[in-house]
């Protein structure tokens, strides 16, 4: 593998080397097979949910519209990093172009930020449905639902645009080796020829705002939901509400737990191995389990999937 460090006399860096996992060849092939299977299952599971919700008119309600957007977002979220990761497992050079690296960062962070906002909106939807059931149809209209979805996507793709552009303008004259599985601002700050503490603080501030802001909003929403559920006289109603909210909180815990470790602690040094494991967790594991946690425990969702599979068998 080519891991030579370019000398600054030869000009600026035009590509980076993503070291990934440095294992023997047969272990690399094993990881390639495992991650390929995970990627295919993630695309299939989330794609099936999107298709089932699209085809079943009964599920064209705000809760399922949010869920459909969440699954659609997950497909692109894993696709922003995993295909390149899979190529690098079998590649000797493990290179990524300068432009490709920053495009990967932009889409990975933008889609992740959109996911943070969408999880917050989904918690707000459940709060209205459970705590304000009589007013819910008048508040969460189709028009408001569409607006919230659009805001999540637009804000997600604008949130980190400026800091990523600023990082790309920093001088990179060597070395060009990133000890990570994906392009990430942390290692890039270390590779820059000049320190930029202001940009670094700006990035961590934006990360903290989007992660902690949405997390505490979700926590507050579900605290109110929990109090409302405990006051329900019907045991069946309590069980249904706990089931829906429990699924959402499981996804939130998986996603936010790893994000907080990585992106909201500027003074904490993380080992390269820890960074790789945490990144794989929120980039691959949570998108794989989200369809199972969110949808396959829902009887309406299971009915829609069975209906979709029935159509496929007929075809």
C-alpha cells in the first residue's frame, strides 16, 4: 500500500489515503463480505419500508410520512460512505481525491444532521398525538407535515455548509494519510499545514448545537409523553403508546450515543480505533436496525409489507 507522505515542495495535496483497518488480506475480505451484507440488508430494509408506505394509501398519515422520509434518508446516509469504504477494503492504494473527500464529508454530515432534525420532529409528532389527541388532526395537517419535512432536509444540508467550505480552503501540503474509515474533519485538522482553532471551535459548536439541541428536545417531548401515558386509564392504550415511543427512543439512543462521543468533545483525544468503531456504529449499525426497531414491530407496517410482498409474488 502506498503510504508515502508528499513533500510540500511538490505542491498542495490532491488526494488523501484512508487507512481504514490494517488487517491481513483474508481478514479484509471477511470484513468486506460482512459490510457488504450489512449494506445490502440496510438498503433492502429501508427501501421496502419506503415502497410499502408509498403503495399503501392508508399509511399516508403524518407519522408514517415522517417514517418514510427517515427510511429514505437512511438509504442515502449509508450510501454516502459505505461504497467507498467497501472499495478500500479490497484496494491497495486506498486513495480518495481531495474533492471526493470533502464531498463525502458534506453529504455524510448533511444527511446525519437532517436525521437529527427529523428525529426531533418525529418526537414532536408523538407528543401531539398522545398529549393533545383532540387537537392533533387540526395541528398536524398534511401542509404542516410537508413543511416540517422540507425544513429538516433544507436545514440539514445548510447546517455544515460554511464550516466544510472553510476547512476545504485550509492549506494541505502533506502528509496526506487519514487513519480513519471515512473522511472526517478531526483528522483533517491534524493534517493541515496551519492550525485553525477558530474554524475547529466553530465546527464543534455547530455539532454540539445540533446534537444536544435536538437530543434535549426529544428528551423533553418523551418526558411529557411518558407522564401522559402513565395517566391513561386503559392498559391497552398504555402498552401501544409505550411500544411506539420505546422504538423511537431506542433509535435515538443508538444514534445520539455514538455521535456525542465523537463530535461534542473538542478537548478529548480519541484513539484511531475508537473513532473507527464509533463511526461504523452510527454509519452502519443504526441504519441496519432502524427498520427492525421502528417498523417491523408495527402491525400496520407489517401489513403493508405483506401486501407489498404479495404484489411482488403476483408479478
